[in-house]
């Protein structure tokens, strides 16, 4: 996946995204999924002593791509090939009935 690598020595970018620690003079760990329309779809901010989960990042990227391509929605923990949900008023408050929790993980 091609993406730019940049430096944020002055903290200008980190300040915009709320991850710049002014006292330490560094950005803390932040991960942002930004769609092609430049809308932030997901974000995660962790303090330095806890690492991020790359597998979860990849799962979320696949889920956002699936949603964009199909209009369906993905339940918690969704993986490619598993059931999705069709959004709408009829689904409100009934996700637990529709989501097949007996699917293998």
C-alpha cells in the first residue's frame, strides 16, 4: 500500500489531529483512516507504551472498502467472507437478531 512518509518536527500536523504532545515535543501514536474524500473514518490514539494492532487496521480497511463498494455495513469483528448487514430503519435496535454470531471466526 503506497503512502507518504513525512516528518512532523514542529508538531503542526499532530496538532491538527490532536496527537501532538507539546511538553515532550513529539507526536504520540495516532492512526487515522482517511477516505478518498478526505473524511476521517476511523482513528486510534495510544500512548507510547502500548503498540497498535496492524491486523485490526487491515481488517478495518477491508471493512471500509467493502462498505464503500456494497452499501452494506459490517458488524463488530467482521472479516471478509462473513455476513454483513443491510442498513436501514428496520435494522435499528435489532442488529443482535440479524448478526449471525455462530459463524466461525
